[in-house]
C-alpha cells in the first residue's frame, strides 16, 4: 500500500484528480491523507467533499479552519462570508451525511512514522501533549455539545493555553493552535494576524516550526495552511503541503514511502474572482 499526503484542496477537485492520475493512485490499494481545508474558496467544494468521503477507508484527513467554519455555519452559529463557496454543500440533499462525516474527522493524525495537522504544533508541546489536546476538541465535536463549541470557537484571544482557563476558552486556544497558527513565540503565545512568509515575521515571534527548543522537533510533521511559504520550511522534519492551489499556485502531493513530491499546475484559480 502506498500512502500519499496532499495539501489544502479548498474545493479544487480537478487538480486533485490530475495528481491522482499522475501518481496512478488506486483506492483499492493506496491511501490518501489530506492536510485539512478540503473545502471553501475553490469552485467545487461540494464535489470535493463528496469525492474524498467516497474514497472510504482509502482517505484520511485532519480538520482545517475552513472545514470548521463550514460546520459552524451549518450549526447556525456563524453566517457565510462573502468569499465563501459553501452554499452548494449547505443546500445539498446529502448535506447531513456529508457534514456528520466531516465533523467526526480528527485534528491530529498519526501513522506510518508521520504526524499530520492542519497548521502546526506549538513549540512548547511534545507529541503526547498535542495528542491529548487534539483529543479534547475531537471529543466535543463528536458529542451533543458541539454547537456550544462552535459558538465559542471564533476569536484571537487568549493567545496561549492556560490550565486556569474555562473549558470553552481552552478549546478555542487549542483549535487556534491546530488550525490557524503560523507565528508564535517559544512559549506558544500566538500572533494570528500575519500571513506572509518568515521575511515578514512580527517582532518577538517566529514561525512555529523554527523555534530551536521545539519539543516536537524529532517528529515528522505534515501540515498545510501556510500558502505564502510555498512549500518551504527550512526544517528537516516539517513538510509544508499547501502551495496555494486555490490562488493559482500548484497542488502538492507527497509520497510518505519515498518522500517524492508531485505537483499539478492545472488548477482553475478563483483568485481573480474573489480576491485573496
């Protein structure tokens, strides 16, 4: 069995099909992992969600911020943004089946010597802590209290997790680490406004993967979310997969068996239609 990891799809199904054909992917024998944000901003969010769900056991994913946003809208605690391309999912006859499946996906995936998250793991957490924290959110998402979670999910504060925080605040901070983080300091304090690459690092902060004392530095981490670094982290054990497909870049897929990277440039970008 060959295992492949792909970057943020964001509703761009055609580039994914292009790549799967290129690598001769066979769902009977192979497995595809996705680094989150399978929907939104691209032209085929509904079709993409149906396709990856239809792969069954041949597909695994972690939740990204756009996936969680879709679920929050579906739960009625958030309105669609002007740039969202989620309406077709919300109006689909199989909406509940798709959304129930999506809501049961994890924040952290560990297998075959790799860990996958959407945005990253803060430098002050080791892998055991990260798994524990991800499990807290996953448990709530799969419970009868999910709507309450989504109602409290949005916000840039607090900037770091503290044991004295209320449960809802802790869950928001954990979610921000796993699905929104780019920059933080060595103690895990988040800076969530800056989206550009490391040359634009805000004062006092650095890319999460660049901290020397990062406690997960020996772990091979696959992640997406950060298109502006164009697939380059400069770190041996981190593997950025988001190369900006939805913005007119490429879709990246990586073989976990060989480390080989493949790209597809056949994307139909919506950048000119909706803006970045």
